[in-house]
DNA sequence: TTGAAAGCGTTACCAT
DNA sequence: ATGGTAACGCTTTCAA
C-alpha cells in the first residue's frame, strides 16, 4: 500500500484514466457517453472498451456541477402510514427513473420547523420539488418557487402560493358522495375531516356540504380526524356515542375510513352498512379488502402519477411555463360499506361505479 | 431582461458573491460554513450577514465533488405495498437526515434487470447503499462491495456475498411460533413462505420446521405466497380447500397474513381462531387492527432502524470495518388470531407476549 | 471529428 | 486567522 492519500484502495476510474488507456482526449471520453455527441464510431468503440476495462462510469455529481442540472428531484413525503403515499412514491420513482431522474427523499420532522428542510432542498440543487405531504406548509412551496425551483403539489393545492398541482376530483367527489348517500336514503350524515387547513380535506368537504345545502339538506355533523388512524378512531367514537348517531359517514380518506370501520364494528357492534354507511376517498390499500369493502371515490394512482411526471418534466424544460392545476378524473367505486341506492350503479371493468342519471354540474 | 445567458432569471449566489459582498476571501466564506473551521467570530458574522442578504447556501453538489463524499445514501426499495417498508423508509430517512445524510431512492424495475440499477447507484457516488428489497439479487450487493461502496442489507442477509446486515430474529421467531402453536394444541400446521430464495423467508421457515422436527412433530404443509397479497390469497385457498385442512398457519409476514385472514374468513367462512389459528411476522400495520388482531413476531421498527443508521455511519467512517450481522431481538406479540396456550403469556407494556418457561436455545 | 482549455462551486492545502 | 491556489471530474465552447 504505497498510496499516499487514498482513504480507500478503490480509486474510481475517471474520464482521464479512460482517455489515457484509449489513447484519446478526455473530451472524447465525455462525448462517448453523451447521447447526441459528434464522435466517430471507431473512437466511441475504443472508449467503450477502455471504460469497460477500467469499470468506468461518468460521475453524476461532477456532471451535475457542469451541466447545472442535478437530475435529482426532491420529494417531501410524510404520513407514509397512509397507504396511498407509498404507492405514489414507488410509482413516481419508477416513472422518473425511466426519464433519468432520481428522487431524493426529504422527511419533514414535526419537531423541527420547515426552514431547515428548505435549506437542504436548496442546497441539493434539486431540479424540481414534489410536495406530497399535507402537513408541509405551503410557505415552503412559495419559497422554493421564489428560489427558482419548480414545485409541484401532489394531492393538494395551495391558495396562497401560485404553484402547480395534480389532484383528484376532490370537489366533484364530495358532491357525488353527498348525492349517493342521500339517494341511499340516509337521514343523518356526518363528515370526518383530515387536517383542517389541508386543501384536500377542505375541497372534499366543500363538495359534500355544498351539494347538501343546494338540495335543502341539513348540514352534516362534523369531526376532525387529522389523517391519523388514532385521531380518526377518536372522532368516530365521538360521533357514534351520540344519541342522534349518524346513519352515514363520509370520511375524508380511506386510511381514516378503515379506522372508523374498525371502531364502528368492533367497539360499537354496528353492522355495516345496515346500521351505518361509510364512504371513503382514495380507493387504495386495505379499503379494498373484504373486511372493509369500502365504497370510495377513486384517485387513480397511475393517471395521477403520469400526470405528475409529465408536469415535472415540463416545468424543468420550461421554468417560465404558467402554473397549471391538473385534476385527474376518478369515479365513485361502489362496494359494500354503504347502502346502495336503487338506481345509478353501472359496472365498469371489474368494479361497480355510481353514475347519477343527471349529475348536477357545479 | 438584459441577461444574455441565464436560462432562469434567478442565478444562485455563490461563495464568491458572498465573499465580495462581505469583503473577505472566498475561502473565508467556506470556513464560515464549515463547523470546526478556524475563523474569527467577527469574520463569520460578516459572512453570515452577506450570505443572508444574498440568500446563499453552499452548493451540496460542488461540496460533494471536492470532499469526495456525497452524503447521499442510496436505498433500493420495492414492495412498498408491505406496510413494513414505508415505515422503515420514513424512519430511516429521518434518522439519516439528522446525521446529515439523505436518501436517494432506487426502485428496481422488475422489467429491467439489476445491472442498470447498479450503474446508476455507482454513478451517483453514494456513500453507502441500503438494500431493503427482498427481490434484488444479492449479486448487486456483491458488486457494490467490490466497487468499494459500503452495503447494508436491511431485513435480509446474503450467504453469497460478504455483506453486513440488520435483521429481526427470524430463526428464533420461527422456533417460538412452532412452540407456541404446538402449546396451543394445534395438530395440523402449515407454513406459507415469502419468496423462496429470500433469506428472511428461509430463516423463518428453518426455525419453524427445525423446532418441529427436533420435537418429533410432522413437518408442516407448505405453500408459497411470494410476499404478495394476491399470491398469498391463492396459497391460502389451496391450503384451506384441502380435506386435511390445517388448523394453524404460520405466514412468513403480516402482509401476507392479512391476505390469508381475509380468505379464511370471507371465502371459507372460517372463524379465527376457533377454526383456524394464524400467526404472522413483523407486527406492523393492519395486522394490529381489531379486524385482524394478528398474533405476530415483532420486528421492532425503531431498534432496527437505529441499528441500521449506526451501522451505515460506521461503515462510511471506516470502510475497512469487518462485516457484521446484527440481529435485533423481538418478541411474540399475542393477540386474537391464534389459540392461546394455557401458560406462558405475560403482559409487557400494552401488549401480551409469549415466553415459554424454558425456551429451547438453538 | 477531435483536442485544448475554460469553467462549474466547492474544499483543502499552503503560505502568510 | 486569513487569502491565494490547486484540485475535484465533468461538459462545453473554440480552433484546428
């Protein structure tokens, strides 16, 4: 071991090493690894041989420094307990990897405030940032935009900052669910919200209560479940312990809806949907299992992720592009957790969905 | 906009800009942002003011290039459907972020083979790689080690490559479950494996069948569930349709165990644990909900993640450190999905765990 | 098509 | 304690 400075015996081969071995210039090596570059067929072959021999791979970090594009996309995610997000993360990662991007994970720590997270995001020169966390203040989004980093909100929007977003049909879903429950003959409706100031929960609620109000129904009872399993369980307990217990609950997402289902059946001995109808939102994970068989407004994963990938790439290509709010259509998937109205169900693929004869358009 | 070349109006401030404004050298700026550097209190203050004024943050990419440490840790994850992994990912990310590392996500695509993934991992100069995917061949681990990158296997081991790992007590868990089921008076046992050649499934099975053999019991029936919800459901159907239907099934993880529970109750009308006992492994997610109330050998998330974080950091500090296989102790959490033996249950915290009077040591 | 050379934004090593 | 300067490994002009 006569190496004077290497901390590891394994010194990575660099483009210069390859150039020396191939008998070409270092620039030629760079060209050999640049898709559209002008290089002679034979030169490329020589470089490739040498590279193989040395186990050379272009250093992505160095490349990022010169190209000023990191090909890294930051993703701030939390609440991975909610099954929707891991699925999103996996699909996003695959989609972006196919386009040569990688996801750098930022996990907001409730203990620390958002600022250090912002600093880290900025430090890493991410090409874009995807916010898939309801928790994170929209302030972060605004600051990144201000710093010139394209930001995409996934499954949420922001009314303060002017930031692009991909969401499901939160408003329409809420309306449809109201109509569905009323058509099912329910008399005492309730809503369990997620986090109060999250756009997703607000929109779903607005659709729900909006439709009810427009059609002369009493406003629903209301509790807050904070998108959390335990908090949603507690909300359910409060609701179900009332003397005027609701006969139908719309829960702002499936994750909380499964909690409500558990409490209703196992703690209150209620039969679903005989004693209580339950409708969720997302149509993911355990909600589909027979034990829950949840009627739920679907947020179609792949269309949403595809839209997100396309938008992110577009924003990177053209940072000046105008903000867009893409809403991906879903449908109300009917299963066994809520009483089924006499009319309006049509089978679609392997699922049953509900389509009111004449949907009231907002 | 007279800027001739900027693609974005927002050009990031560099250390040179800050130096100019603060009236110091660029080296001084670097020192101001380097924790242990020797710099006068007053100089640092001047630099900090200037930095604040310009919105300056050291460029992590450039830093990585000179320090030859990216402070990025690659994590290859898949099967995020299994609730255990999202939890792991979130905890790992938090733990590493606290130590100044970030996770770069690599999602193996079943369609492509592992080689491009390796190339990408290498290109990114990750400081270490955590493999938290049962799918990925251990070949990847070996190649990374060969390239001088510290590799840590999480929730799996490899017998081919000489790679460090953090796992739960797969072997002991399997043995304990065998003992538990026999003590519960079950006569016809079955095992549902994950992926055949995954160390995790193999070890759990080896513990299970090993104990049975040592104590003169017939070998269990066996099916393969591939760690997949649908495949596990199918395995359960095959098992439960037999004329000599098992009276207890040990399923290699909770994710599959919930599938088995669904099939047993909803398709076969079996009552659990009266007609069938079920034991899983992991003690995560839906398994804890009343609907499943799964008896399961716990893999304690935080101890495992803490161990992983510590080991990764250690490996980065000292790449020559010997391989270590850390086994994090767990215990058999007793709930309602399996008949409870007359003796051996002790309450521990808010859970009931099973401790045979005199555990047979391997 | 090719090679030389100038960055990219840092850190690290020198002298001072 | 400080400033000058040489890397780090690459892409990208610019001439040839």
